[in-house]
C-alpha cells in the first residue's frame, strides 16, 4: 500500500508540473486551481475509480466529471499520465487547433461532458448514476466541484434529487480551497459546515485532508461502502498548493506564470515534494471494471414505425396531449427513451408515458436547472431523454440548455403553454421568448406543430435526431386536427395549405396562429381576395425554397404571424431566410406585455387573430 501511495504522489506531482507548463505555454489558464486539486485527481484516477482507460466506452467504467471546468489542465494531465495524451499535445492547450480547450468540451475524447459554467456537474452526475442504476451497471460517477460553485442553487437541486433517488453510486468531491476568483468563499475552510449541509440533504459526508493521499484513499474506500445514499467528500485544500509564493493568496486566480517564472516555480515544486519528484517506479493499480456481455447498448432509434394515432380530421385536441400520446407510443419501440418532467406531467401530458413506463419516467420536481443537466448525463450514458415543462420555465434553465448545446447533447425539450393563447393564467406562464432562446443554440431544431397529427409525427422525428437539441413547442388550447393520419412531417419542411396563381399575399404561421390564418383565408375568399397559407411547423431549419417560391408567386408579399415576441421568433427567421430576395415581409407578433384574459381576447389585442391577419392583408396589398 505504501508503494501505491508513493506512486500516486508521483502522479500528483506530474499533474502539477504539467498544469504549470501548459498554462505558461498558453499564457493563460488557472494554475492555482489545478494545484489544489492535483492530489484529489491523482488519487481518483489511480486508485478511487475503477475504469479501463484503453476502453473508454466500457459501460461499467466509473465516470469522472470535472464540474470546476476551469481546472481543465488537471484532466488533460491525468490522461497524459495514463498514456492517452502526449507531452506535445499537452503543450497545445488553448491553441486554436487543439482539442485541449480552456474548459473541457467533447472535442477532448476523454471528457464526459462540456463544463465551465459552474454548478452543473453534480446534476449531470446524478443523471449518469441513475442510468447505471437503471441498467444495473457497476459504474460509479465521481464529480469534482470547487467550493465556490456550492453557492449555485442547481447544486442543491441536484443534492436533493440524488438523495431522493438513493444514488449511492454518486460520489461528489469538493475541492475546498477557501478562495474564489475575487474573494473568499462563503464558508472558507469551515469544512464541517459543508458536511452538515449535505448530511441535512440526505448525503453521507466525509471530511478529509485533500493533500494527504493516504487519507484520500481511505475516503474513497469508505465512499464505496455506503449504501442507499450518495456521498460527498469535503477535501480541505490550499489554492496554489506547492508554491509558497502563491499558496492561499488572493489575486492569482486565472493567472498563468510567465516563462521567466516557470523554471523557478518548477524548482520550487521539486524542492517541496522531493520524494514524489524522485520516485520513478511503475505500479499496476488493477482497477479495471468487470466486463459486461450485454455490451454498451445504443441510444439511437431509427426507422421507427409508430401505431397510428386515433385522431379524426376536424376534431379538436391540444398539441400537448398529442405529445403525451406520441411519447407513450414510442415507449415500446425505443426502449432507451426516458422522460423527465418538472412536476407538471398532468399539464405536459408526460403522465401518459409515466403511467405506462414508470421505470423510465423521472419526476424532477420544480427544479428545471437540475432536470436539464440530469438529462445531459442520461444522454451521455446512452438514453434518449424527453424533457418537459412549461415553455416559459425553460428560460430558468437557459444556461444548462446552453451548456448542453456546447456539449452537443441530443436533448429533446418540450415546452407547453406557449404564447398568449394560454389565456387567464397571465404573462408569467406564457412562453413568449422560447423560440428565440432555442433558435440561438448551435445545431438546434425548433418545431411548432399546429395539430395532433403533426405533433405526433414530429415527436417521432425528434427521437431519431441525435446531432443536437430539439425543441417542440406545444399549446394549451385545443386546435382542430387538420392533417390526415398518413401525412408525413420532416424536420426542415413545411406544408402549403392553400395557394393559387391569384394570391395577393402569403401568410406564414405555425401553431395556434395557423388556425387563425385559415380562418382569415376563408373570410378573405368570400371577399374575393386570394391568399396562400404556409404551415411553418419547422422554424429551424426552415424550408427556404418553398417560402421563396410561394412568396414570389404571391406578388412578393409575405405576412408572418406568431404567438411569440417579435424578437427572435418565426418572423425574424423568415426575414433572415428571404433577405435580399425582393420579398416584402411584415411580421405580426406579440409586441407588448400581455395580461390575463380569454385566449381569443389576447390574440385579438395582439393583432394575431384572424381579424388582425385580414387587416394586415388588406393594408399590404393596397
């Protein structure tokens, strides 16, 4: 055991040296944050975790999430010590052509997730741990956090849900180094305060010296013995540990040493840790996990053949209800689908899936930030997460959604109660920014169906899209079923409902405003005014060619109509797509703060009902 301890101490020393060299070569980074965490990371990678570095995708591997992503050099350096990253590659840290970025992303093949925005790692770890429980894997998930990020509310959302689900395969570690970026942390080195908090949330807390490898090994041993609750190891550390000039001193966060300073600091490390610096023996840790004949499994579901929905043209059904029907229909055909809901399953209709497949439904309660990041963890471990809540409340979790996009996580987000058409509940419940938020994400898909059939078909398309985030916008109110059951809907498409060579204007709408557009079409037809109507159910990507063709035929006039704020919505998407084409485009949208009222009253006030569309058509054609 003593030889193993010396071996780990040497690895920690090497990680410190590499972290200093990398940040100096880059001219930026967070070396002092790496120095405090080096002993923790070395003990984890060469003792605490059971994993096979030669088979990173082994589903029984323990997983490591660096929630304090600014300490990325310790992650890269650890994999260098495992022989998977070369010295030359390390020195490309933060270079434009390098996969070793300032904060980890999936461009680095041994990163579990993208991190950097603090407070998310524990939620992601909870998602991974849940999957291991579901699949009866031996894997544990380890999450290394900084003490500064413990003030993030999402940490405590994760702490509560992990205890609720008795995730004894989730082990958190707090690098308690006392110093944040610009000030001391809230509790500084009062480690027992942190321990008491986690104990109060239902965790087993272990306080340890974060620079004593022997004590760290003991803490990880104890953590593996705990049953029916997660474990939090509070490791007391010193920021800048090993360099007396910066240890426990403010003002060195995010500052690399100059090339002139580097040799001095490396000499200081060697002087400080002479035994570790001199140790040169190898040691086989033997911590590889058992093999599993079941294999890793796959998250992809393709060529899904769903049962036909029991909808009839002309009957009314809310698209949120059609979402619930579709998700339940996918259940037996794609067994990697899981559903996460924020305690509104009877409004989002995720309850239909929950009733049929309770083992794959996860109640996340009113904690949307944690819910989204849990979904990231589940997606990374092979599941297809559908995550639902009111569309307005995804704005609370926007940072988690943004980080999921940076990590290229294929989340399926479903936001119900969109727009002023929800009625009397008022503006706090109305999703009016959601299209803009989701459109801005790299690689995202934004869908806004208008009836039960289109919703049902598009949910199937979402399940098969694995290249980024998909967002489905559903409505509270019932809308008439317009499409026949056999109708197909593809991502990036649209439907031309009516058109003719006599069209004066083309109306582009989606969701509830498509219903209003068709009412306007019928009234205008009686007055001898011909208009085209397009159902732009796919807002991103959108069907540029069809919009251009129909808009050009309609005397180069388009009116967009949406139950969303003008900024960033459907209208601006069409405007951008058809820029420089000579088509005149007018955008009807919500342009003022709404209030409680009946849906039809609110649509009328905002000028996005049939009467508002008719007024706009008559004005634009004059």
